[in-house]
C-alpha cells in the first residue's frame, strides 16, 4: 500500500513472473496446439507474426516432423483411480508419445515409466521426437506405491501431418542490419527452462520499442533445434543482415548470470556482454562456446557462424531442478528475471550505439577550446573525464576501433565515451 | 677534497642541477622573452638553432597566439606594501594575464585570486592562454592574512603580435634517419616540470656527440602543445625521417622512473626502453599510452603516430608538488637527474646498435671453429656465453628480427649479442 | 617365476637396457669402426641401410673429416704397469687423438691429462675433432696417485682418409610425407647420452612397424653435428617431405621427461608433444628452442627450419654424470626407457591420426539421429562424450583446424575425437 492507499504498480519482474505462471500449465512440444496457445498469450503483450510450416518440409538437413497433439493421458488402477494423470502435470507424458489404450500388468508397463530415483518426489521431463515410443514420467514415490496388478493405460494423442509453429516480432530500426533475440517454446511445464526466457524476451522487446533503435531487432519464438533450423532455412537468403544475436534460456533462476560466447568468441556481442557484465560488477560468469546447449548451436553452426551468444542465469543441466517438475514457477523469481532483463537492456544500449568513427583532424590534437569543447583555464592538475573521453575518441578513431574499444582501452564508462563522440561529431571532428 | 687537495670535478648530476637553478627564476610561458632567455642559457652548453614563428601563423589546427611579456605585477595594500609580488616568484601571475592597473576592494579582487587551500603555503601555477583573463596565484596563508579594504592591482604585461620561439640541436649520424628528443620550455619557476627535462636533454646531447652515432639525433626545446604542434607543422614533409623519439619531462624528482609507451605500444623505442629498464634492475614502471600528458600527445596523434615514448620519474600530477611553488630546485636531485640521464644513454646505446641481419649460411650451422669463432676443444658441458650469442644471432637473423629480439629471446645481454653480431659480420656469415 | 614355472617375458625396458649394455663398451666417435660395430648390433634388431661418405666430401658449410680408428692406448710406468688403459674404458683417450708413442716425464705429460677434480673417481669425456691433439682422460684419484718420473705414453690410433658412417631405417607409410626420428651415435662409453636414445629409437621403430602408419617414418642413426649435417646435405632436394621430427637423446635417466620445442615453437610435433605429455599427467617439462643441444640444432637451422623437437629425460649438462664415466648402464633404467618409449608411441599415435576435415553439412547441425549417430531419447541432462565429440568435430572442422585442435578446444581425449571423426566420415558428414 502506498501512502495514497493505492496498490503500487507491479514491477517488470512481477509482470514477467505473472506471464510465466500463466504459460506454465500449457503442454508445449516442438509442434502442436500448446505452442499456438503460448504464442497467443504472448501476443497479448506484443504483436506477433505467427508462421506455420507444413509437416514434411525440408529444412536444411532436417524435415519438419508430424504435429503432435494430446488431449488426455493417464494410468488408472482397476478401481478406476488415475494414479498418474496428465491433467495434473503436462510432464507426466513422454513428449511425442504415440497413442495407446490398453490394459496391462505393471511388469509390462514398467519399461515405459521414467522416474528420478535420486529425487523421488520429482517428475522428470522426457521426449522421444524421432523414435515412435510412448511412456509416462512420474515421481519415484508414486511408482513405489503402485501395487502389482493390471492398469489401464491411455494416451489420447495424435501424430498427424500438420505444422510446426513459430513466431516473430520485429522492431524496425534506423538501419536494416538486424539483431536477433531467440527463445525456445517447446518445453511443457518448465518455468526456468523456457518460460523465463520467453518472458524476458517479451519485456525486452517492449522496452526496445520505446524509441527507434539503430538496429532492427527481431525476436524469434520457436521450438528448440528444429525451430531454429526451420527459421534459418527460411531466412537463408537474408542471413547476411543478422549482425548480432542473443539466445535467452534459463533466464529466471536465482543463480548468477552466465554469458556463453558465440563460436567466434570475439564477436561484437561477446565483447559487449563481457563489458557490460564486468562494468556492472554483477557476479557473473563468461564461458567459451560449446556446440551443445540451446539454439546458439544452430545460429553458430559453421556455415552460418553468426555472432550470437547465449545469456542464462544458471546454465542448462547446472541445477538439480533442470528438466524436472521442480523447475516450476517458484523456482524462478521476479527479481532474477528483472536482473536478466536489465542486463539485456544495458547490453543493447551499448551495442546499439557502438559506432566506428574516423578522426578528421588526425595531425596533432585539434584545438578543442576554440570549439567550446575544452576547459579554458589551463594548469589544472586533473583533466575532466569528459575531456579525457574526447581525447581518447580522437586518438583511437581510425575507422577500425569502435567506441567500445575506446571505452575498454581508456577505462572510461561507455556512456561517457558515447557522449564525447556525439560532441566531436557535432563539431565536425569525427565522422562515422 | 681529494687527496691532492683539489676540488673533485662536479658530476653530471651536479652540472644539471646547477643549470636547473640558473633557469629557475625566469618567467617562461608559451611565448615571450622568458623562453628566449632560457634558450640563450642552454645555448652556452650546446649550440642551438632558434626558430621564431610569427603570431597568426596557421599550424595544423591551431594558430600561433600573440606573444606575452611581463615586466612587473603586484597587489599592494593602501600603505603601498606589495602583499603579492611577481618579483618574488614568477608563479604569482596567472600565465598570459592581460594587463590591469586598478584599485579595487578585496571582495572584487577575490575571483581573480588562485590558492591551494590544502597546501596553504604553496603558490599554485595557473594559466589562461586562450581566454583573455587576468589573475594572481598566491599562498592560501597570504590570502587569509589580507584585511578587507582597497588594494592596488597591477599587471604590467603586454599581449601583442610577436613570435613563438623554439630551438633545435642536431647531432648528425651515419644515416639521415632521426631520433627526436623533446622537452617543453613553457613553464615558469617549476623545477621538475620542465627544467629537469631541459637539463637532462642538454647533457644527453653532449654525451651523444662524443662519437658519431648511427642515427641523427634532433633535440627539440619548445613550448608544450603549441610548440610541438608548430614544430610538427613546419616539419610535416620530412616527418618520415623520424624513426624514434623520446619526450623528457619530470626528469629530476626522487621517485622511480616511469616510461610511458608510444601510442603504438610496440614501437622500437618502447621495446628498447622496456628492455633497458628491466635489464638494469632499477625499480621502474612502464605504462600504456594515454592521449594526455606532455608532447607525446602531439607526436603520437594518429595522423603522425610516431614511435615516441615519454620518460619521467614521477609522472605529471603524480606528486603533490606538481604545478606548485614546491616544485622548486630542492625538489629535484643531482642523483635523480644523473640516473635519468644514464638510462637515456643506455637506451640510445641499444637503439643505435639495434640492427637486423640476415644469416648468409642458414643451412645447418656454419663451422665456426674453422673461422676461429669457436672453442675447439669439444665435449665440454658448458658453452660460453659469447658462443651462445653467435648461435642465437645465426638462428634468429632472418632480416625481420633485430639484435634486441635476439637478446630478449636468448636472455643474453644486448652487448654480448651485439659483439657476437660484429664477429659474425666480420666473418661474412651475416649481413645487414 | 610365473605360476607355470616359466621365466616371464622380458619387458621392452629390459630389452632396451640389454641393448645399452651390449653397445656400451664400444669406442664410438664421429667416424670409425666403433660406429660400424654399433650399427651392426642395431641391425640385429632392425634392418638398417648403412651409408658411407668419403673423407673430404663437402657437406653444407662443412667437410667430412678423416676417419679415426684406435686399437690400443695406455700410460705405463717404468715397471710396465698400465696406470691408464684404453682397454678398461673407451673414455680414457681424448677422442680423435693423433697417434703418440713416447716416453716422457709426468710434468710433460700433465698438459695432456684431463680430470674432473670435483668428482675425483670419474673419468671425463673429451674430444678434439678439428684441432690435431692427443690426450688422456682419467680419474683425478688416478692422477693423484701417479709418482713423478718417466711414463711410456702410447696411442695406437690412425687418422686417415676413410668414411663417415650413418644408417637409416624406413617404415613406409600411406603417404610419402615423412617423420624423422634421429639419434646420435658418436659418443663412446656413455649410456644415457646416446645409447639410451639409440635403444628407444630402435624399439620405437619396431613398434611403429606393427601396422602401416599414415606417415613414412625415417630413423636416422648418425654422429652428432657432422652426421646430421651430412644427412641434410645429402637429402636437401627431398627435405620438403619431412613434415615432423624428433631427436632422441638422454632418453634413459630417472629424471622427468623434457620436451624441447622446435625453433618454430608451434610446429605440429610441438603441439602433439605438449598435448600428450600434459594429457598423460606425467611430471614433465616443456622448454623453448635454443640453438644448442643435439641435432635439432641442424634440423632447425633457419634454412631448413623443420618441425623437429627433441625429447630427453634430464637434458644434456643437466645432471652431474653428463659426459663422464658415471653415465654408465647403471645410470639408465629399464623403466625410464620404457616410459620414454611409451610417450613416443602415444605422441606418434596422435600425430599419425591428426587429420584436418571439412564439415560437408555446415548449415545448422546435421540430424545425427537419422544416421544412427545420436541417442534418440531426448530430454536427458547429460550428453554423452562421444556425441559431444561429434558435435565438436562438426563445429570446428573447417579444413584449418585439426583433430588435435578439436581435442584441445573441447577438452575431450584425442582418441574420442578421432573415433568421432571416423564415424562422421563414415556417414559422409565430413571429408579430409
């Protein structure tokens, strides 16, 4: 309650957490209506262009698979009690399970049951996209409580020709060069491992749209692997426009931030993220590229080799709750998502202003005082930071080095350097 | 007293300190008769070619300013007592003060008075070259003692079309390629911050002239910033001859030596200075280039980008006495100046002999023994340093790597390497 | 004794040590019958092609010297007792001693006697190849015991036109590109400093021949310096075939392994040796190239600049026994030689398989599952090492980076990477 008696405005973190909670129950997979329902909800926050790509479409080395939809699934005992029920958690069904409707003894059922013996109360997350299979995931404790005997086993799913669904949101910039922000949409009820990334991406897009950025920003919501491959296949002829990019995943847990560098390792996004994380003095970790993880695998595949890094908090498989029912909305926090969002905004604020200039007056120092750019009273023992920034920009602007290079070489804040560059450009001393 | 009863010969350090003391009282500025008187005294040690450049001359982005001269200046109380008197210290007047001759109350005078509250007995050094202004610098203690009331304020200065004055001394070498040594001449009664540099440069020139060096050495005595800019403007067509250079400043305080690298950071002078300072095992510091400091700012401006570093003891603004009356002849010591001089001589002894050779017998080792270059009794467990130096020179002389590279790679003293190279050249095994 | 009562098979280390003991008594030098006898014994283990190069042959900057042979040598007292006798140790005679047969007082003999005062019971090793000289090497204790008086001094040697002898053994590979393994054969009764190298080289050749390697391996047994120079002179036109090489010396003492890098420092053999030594977690040392040591001096001379490193245990002159009679068969151990051999085998196993591939499906990840290369059940939190290796090979195979680069970048064992590359090549996803 504020002094006026009104409710305080919810913070961005609270808004993002609310979105996570809303999306949580939906049963997403790499295709199907769960993805569509997810994009519809995100579309309430942000206009999305939804793409549907038909089953069987060739995408790079892959083929768009059949569409999977599921209406109900359960294991019931002879009394008709549902001992495992899809309605309670979308994780209960092995993703892409083929339909089944049988009665069988527990012994026959067992090979189809997946548990986590080390975490007896958690449900694991498992899929079988490319091998026809059916199965259930359940808590070890649930399994232990099952009596021998017959069970009714039913998965009311369909695997039919249909579509793969992904969506884009574009913020037009001053130039057609693009920055992509990509998050995966294929995980069912998992909060950190995809919903937090979706939420941060969505609120990042809203923030970037507040004023026209330099770059054009393209947000991609797509199923992991096959979705990114589909997007790349359909955008191959315009891939040269993609100058930078960021994959968001595991964006909401309470761990410190982790930036995984692009395959290039020295792409501009890598340098910007390292600079911003380091300058912000947040605890963080920067890791080398590995060809495993999220869709940076595809964007950084050697044929494309895009300057795309990945921002997470605790990376995939780095926390016990990963790919289990314990990755629920309680596992992610408004504060952590707000922090991830803030770093993204800081990084894009640097990236978006990181120009290269050429000093037009490179022989000796230009007389800054005559142009009103320099403190006129000499003999002072300290030079002001703003003046130092101007001298550094003049010294290093050779058309090769960027303002970020100037900031890192000089130790001055990027903002100070960018403001100095604006002043020098205004005075005609440098040009882009 | 020596055993013979004669006075011992003064050391180079004592000679340099005597020169500092002689130059100290003169009121130097970026133009004017104080500079001319300074150069006249230096000319007693070294033949100088003095250049006069007219007011209004365009020099790169700058214009040579009016010439400033001052005869007298004081603040007197109503009893006629000079409470601040230019005759006592050239620092008392704001550099480039326009003339003034008025009586005014203390309150009106105050904005024109500059003090150092943290050092109440020191007079600060201030200038206003490019903004018409007048003022006095004085001890805070003096200011505190002034009673309210009327004061006679008089600065008997002139700011008129005239000239900017700088001087050169050249030591012809075996090749027209040049090394420049530059020091600033524009500071009034400040001992470390310009006089020590002038003194070391002067005695360095005398030492270098003892035998014909390889390079041509050019010593430049010029006012800071505008002087270096003027020199660069007038030498633009021959700037390609300048291969290396050193700016000397703050060369006499008791702190450890500091070498500030050129903008390139890997210029030969940078490598030589790092090598000599490190090999000499003196306490020292090597710093990166910054576009602030002394005239390396101009020589290293990106259009010229010369291989010019800067040698100081404690760098500008790194000591409390900087730009105050406490930077007096007592602040600099004969020993410190002698040490700076010694390092300069060592560095130029390396630079001057740092040739690149090509091994003319690169297939297998040449038989050194046949040429009398190798110890003939084999089977010994240690190779002599001189022989190792020959093997290293043969191994690395590819026309790209210099003798300094050989010294650094091998860990052998530069002298040993240079002697080995002479022997190999004498035997026809390498050529320049 | 094994359970069956049979003797256990001698290990490779024991075989090598037996070879050292057999070769030890022979009086080797840079020419002569001692070298021939040595090669004859090695020839029992390995077919050798022996080369004889006539005295006076010009080899690069050198000339093949006269051939030296010695039958007997001694110092006898007046009673006829041999106080120093070549028959007891080949070290007793200064290598390449000219013949002498005289009686002389001890005082006249003394300048021809070499001892090690710091190790009074050891005989030093000395030679005078290129300066006509004669002399004896003996224990200081022996010298101390000599009474003044006359001694009969006799060296029954000949220095005549003859030949320099070296040998080669070649293991043909799948390609004509060669790897050379070189050891020196010129030291008389010294165990670590040449016999251990000869033994390891010999057993390495036997091991490599067990299956057809990729490279052609050439083993060179030659006297130090003049032998390598002779080999280089006679192989100059085919030197481009030599892609990698290793000099073996001091290969049998009990110290840790030392790899001395080639002059290039980043040759493939350098990277392989560093990788293998580091991955094996053996205590070891990697040192920079120096133009002193064994025949890597010649192979790495700048005109050839071959990728040839040198593997030792304790390097030359790094142990007190170096070049003395204490470097005897007891100074080297079967275990140490077996360890040196094992590292060579590991290194060549890497070198021989270290191919460069090109990813033929570089746009996005190829669908490994479809090709049976990937675990089909998704959602698991750990990727198997073999799968990671495939992803790394795909990510990095750009035709520039080798499998060793992949192993080092990924942190995976080289073997795992090589197996993954084989699988991917089998599936048509990469090509050499």
